[in-house]
């Protein structure tokens, strides 16, 4: 009985801690999996490319290091001289607060400045400029949705010299589940654990 209750509490804690994840992609499964890069790629499982092209780059390809030195990343200015508009599949969000995060770096191949706009409907919109020598950084932005909406996360790169801002590790979560909640037990699980401990103590005292 004790083993069953402990397993149930652990399962409940893990389920609740991850409930706020809305969208996540690190691009590692694209272009045939590990080790493969692809120029002008447009067969993403969760994204579409319009008005130009993007490249999928495996870590180390063309002298590019992806975030964390592993996996794959996306060059938002593909190899046709026309940077693409990179948009996620449609995402429906209820009213509430959300946190969007993504990793970006400069193009890693020259010192030219590149620019892009990032948006999610009318609720988030910001422009970014990065020199080619700027390394990976994680961008985190929290925004509020006032009414239920269906939109896409869009990265719109300017220019077209075939060398653009690099993108990796895009995620969208409900703000209430961000930060430390993934590492801490869910409140309901803590209550159940406390109740279980009190019951066990009483049984011990009565024997």
C-alpha cells in the first residue's frame, strides 16, 4: 500500500510540474536526424517557411556551433539570397500569461549585423539585431493574452546575404509553470505526502 501511494504521489507531482508546456522545438529531429544539415529546408514538423528560405545546420556544419554545442539549429537567412519568414504551426492560447523563450546567436561567420522581428499575434512583437560575432544567448519574454487566440510564433529575418541570425530551442509555456515549478513538487502532491505521513505516524503510535 505504501509503495502504491508513493508512486501515485510521484506521478502526480511530475504530471502537474510539466502541465504548462505549450510548445517546444530544438530542431534536432529535422533533416533526417543526427549529423545531417540541409540548405533551403522546408519540411519542418512544427514550422513552415514562406517568402524565402532557411537552413537547418547540424552542430559543427559550416563552422557553426549550435546552442550548447550539440544538436541542430536554424540559420534564418537561407541560401537563396532571400531570408525566409519562419512560422510555427498554429497555437491556441487561452487568456492568461505566457513565457516565450528562444536561443539566438549572430551568424558566426562575419561581423555583419543581422536583424529580425519576432512576434506572436498582437500580443508579442519585438525586433532584434545581432552582430555576427555575438555568441548564443537565451531570450525570455513574458506577455499577456487578453482573450483566447490562435496564432503562430514568427521569426521574420531581414536581408538576404545567405548568412543570418541562428535560432535554437524555442519554447512557450504558461507563466505559472515556468522558473522553479519544474523542480519542485506540485502543491497537491505535497498535501498528499503530508497526509500520508500523519497517518503513518498515528498508526505507529497506536501499535
